[in-house]
């Protein structure tokens, strides 16, 4: 039996400019406190990878979408 309490079901998450500044884990994750909060630079490339859990974030609209 797989212990779902230890899994973040979404390993690839699309975020919007409203989610910036981006940090992982996000409050909607199954274990939102599974590792220290880390802020991820996503604005320049449109993608970021969490160094703790490996979740890949992509910015809807691509790089620069969060800039006003």
C-alpha cells in the first residue's frame, strides 16, 4: 500500500503571475510543510525546479509573464 501522505500528487504544476513570488511547497500541496519553503526564480525562464522535492513549475504565458 502506497503511503499517500508522503506524496505530492502534482509533480508538474502550472502557475500564473498571481502565484508570484513563487515558492515551494505551495499551500495546496498534500504535504505543504514537507520541506523548508524555498523561493524559486521563474520569471526569467518561465520554468523552475524545486531543489528539495523535484516539482517542476511552469509559468503560464512563459517567461516575463509576471512582469508589469
